[in-house]
C-alpha cells in the first residue's frame, strides 16, 4: 500500500484537508486524528510505508490547524485592546 488513500484512516484525513468551513474543520481534524490513533492501536502491524504516511498526515493536520483554526482559540484582539483602554 503506497497511497495514503488506500489506508482506512485516510478517508477521515482527506475529509479534514478538503473541508473549507472552519467551523466544521475542527471536528474533521479531530475525527482524522482519532482514526489515525485507532489504526495505531489496532492489532494489525503498521508497515514502514503506512508509518511514514501516518507521520506525514499527522504533521499536515497540525499545520492545517495552526494555519486555519488556531485563531479560534485566542481571544479577540480587538476586544482585548478595547477592554484595556
């Protein structure tokens, strides 16, 4: 299996990556991470190619979160600035 698309967890991963609605993306990323963790917890061995695909997918999900959603966790800068004046 060389293609990420052929791994069971990849469906959730691709769904998260292709999601354009930030509100839905949070759940999609969580679902993808859960699918990856479920795969890692399974009794079936993860070969070297899948291990590399999982590492790549996990890094991509972290980056996606940081680029698109991290600001959702931060207080609104305008409100914070207005409260201090």
